[in-house]
C-alpha cells in the first residue's frame, strides 16, 4: 500500500488535532478485483457478489485469509446491444442475483439482468429487461425487483414482477403519490437514491425528501406508511435547480436499512461541504432510529471519523453499510470502515475500525458468517481514467471485532431543517444555525392531527401547505447529515448521475 494503514476513524477538522481512535482491526485477507464496488452476501454467509463496473463477480470468502474469485462475467450485452456500463449495484435474494445499470445515464444497455445462482460458481442468466433509464440502485425480494427510476419523471421507484423469469413492470411509486406538494419540489432534491425491502416494507432513501416507508404487501399497489426526517417540500420548491442544499446537511437521505425485526432503522446521510456557504455542510453521518412504535424517535447520529493532522477528511462521509443483529458495519470512503454496537440507539458503541486514507475509498461493508467484507472501489492516487475503469479496486475481509474493546461512539449534533422562506445559507457569520420550528404530523384513522393540535380531514391541506395521504405517519424531525455521491464522480462511479441532474423541465412537475 502507498501509506501506513491506520486503525482509527475520521471527521472533517481543519485544525491540528489527533484522529479519534477506534479499537484496532486489521484485514484478515485482501483480493484485487477490478471495478469492485457494491457487495452483497449470500445466505451461506461466505459467498459475496460484487458489481464490477463492467460486469459482476462472485468471491468465495470462506477462508477469510484467502478470498478468491469463484466467477467473473464482464461485457454484459443482450441482442447485440453495446455492453452495459457503470454497473455499481448487485443484489441477491434466494437463488436469484440482480445485476442493474448503468449507475445513471451512459451509452450501452440500460436495465437489469437476472441470474440463477443455485451454483454460485456457474451463474445462469435467466432474464434481461431493458429500461429507458439508468437505475442508480436496485433491490430484489423474491419475485419482485425494485429499481430507482433515476432521471424518470417524478424520480420514482419502479417495481417489476419477475416471477417465471419474465419481468413485467407493475407499479411506480413517488413521494408525490403520498403528498402532492412533492410534485413541485425540484427534481434534484427528491431523488429516490437507494432502496431496501424487508417484510413487505419498501424503505426509500429519497435524498432531501427524507426517508419513506412504503407498504408493498401488494407490489402492484404500493402506499406510504411513514416519512422520517426530510425537508419541507415548499422550501425545496423555492431553491435553484442545483443549489448547495443538494450537497450539504441536513438533507441527503442516501442509504437505508432496518434491523432484522424492523424495530430499528439506520439512515446514512452523505454530505459534502460546499465552499460557497459559510456553514460546515459535511461530511455526514448515520441516523439511528427507533421505529418500534407508531411514533418513531431518533436516537444518536453516528459522526464521521475524524482525521489526524496529516489527513484531509473532507470526503469521509457515510456510504453504504450492513446490519446483522445489533451490529452495524459501515464504510466512510477514505475514512475506512467501522463496526458499531447499536443495541441502544441512544448510546452506540464503537467496536473497531480500520483505514488507509491514502490508498482506499470504501464503497460498502457487509457482514459475513463471521467478520465482514468491505470493498475499496478505487485508489485515490490513481488517475481519473484508471478510477473510471475500476483499477485499484480491492475486496477486504475483516475479522469480527471483540465486544471487550467497545468504547462510546462519537456522535454529532443534528442540524435543523430550514423553513420555507429562509435563504439557502442558513448560518450566520459566526456559524450559528438560525432557529427554526419543528412539527410532527401523524395521519391514520379518520383524522389528521398536526401539532399543536390542529385537526383536518385526511387529504386536506395543513398550515404548511402540504397535502398528506391518509395512513402516512410524518416525523418532521430536523436532522443533520447528507448523500448522492460527489466522491463517486471523482472515481467515475457516479458520473451518470451527474449527467442527468440539471435544470427543471419547466412543465410544473420539475421532473
């Protein structure tokens, strides 16, 4: 490696300060694998499927000290099409592997491939479905595939029935389906960025539009049930087409995953500090929510690792993560990987961490049968062209950290969401956040009640000017933290996204 690896964490700090130490972890084994980005683990706990920019790979991690490539397929084409590019996502469900792309708009095939991975060493392609958009992220749950409709009108989640390996679109869901006020919020701020499905609930990380829980017990008839911590749509509607709000805290719901029984929810906020504002706009951390009752509450917010005196740390924002029991396995780009005990969302414990900020940019971390796997999708010392080709990507296998080394995790204060009418730069010259008000709206049954006690009929407009669909619990909890992948543009992984983000189309939908 280009520099001595550090068993520590990271958070942006311009001062000459020591990094916040984490109990040390060292990789048990590594594997060079060009293009490795997203990684998911099969039910056996040792088979890892990786996206590879121009294809996908299967890694056998049964020997943590010696992970090996069990299968590799690149240049994915169909009916003579140009190969799919910028493949940055894979998902697995039972014996079905989903490979989707491109990660935004790019030349070549757009859509998804389905493989039978009954034998992971010899995947069999069973279906291909072409789309008019490049799905930024995807998910498969049994016979249903979910894609982010990146660049489509309304930025929807697009849902497909793939039973009998014959894909058919059955529904689309957008935030505007739950609340028509979102139809006028600029498209750059209401992006369905990432998705997770568990126990008939679709979890949608919707960027500045917050995090949504959607009932998909009937995938052809999705309807929202909860909304956690996002901007007011009226505020977003008043912003420029591409303002610093897109990159900075408090918005940017980037990645979401519940624990096994759905009682806790973890929301990663990917944020970047925009030079044109006075406030410290990032990096972002991970929100720890208790959603075990009808009134979800936010616990602590995990802070990004803090850099040492010789490190930058500006880009060490939260990226993709994994959950297993009470443990949260996290990645922070150049800030490395960290494992937390989140059994108490109000008092998380840091169990271990590792980074080599000069040579790694971590995309994800996912639990294995024992330990966890993490992917560094690029070496920051490589050229832009090398990063776009996936050169320097590597798979790391780490041992499980010991509870005995646990220490209180570093957390961060949450920045309040601005209200409609405030300007885009929400801080004073001293960096103090301007005061705002907070409300919690719960809908369900026959009435909608908005604190402090105003009652309206379902579907009517509240004082904020928004219309909420009956049955949706809204937790308008001013939070701080960010998401879409500015650093992936640096590495080439998010270039498609940046191509389709742009000015509103001027037809009233801002699609």
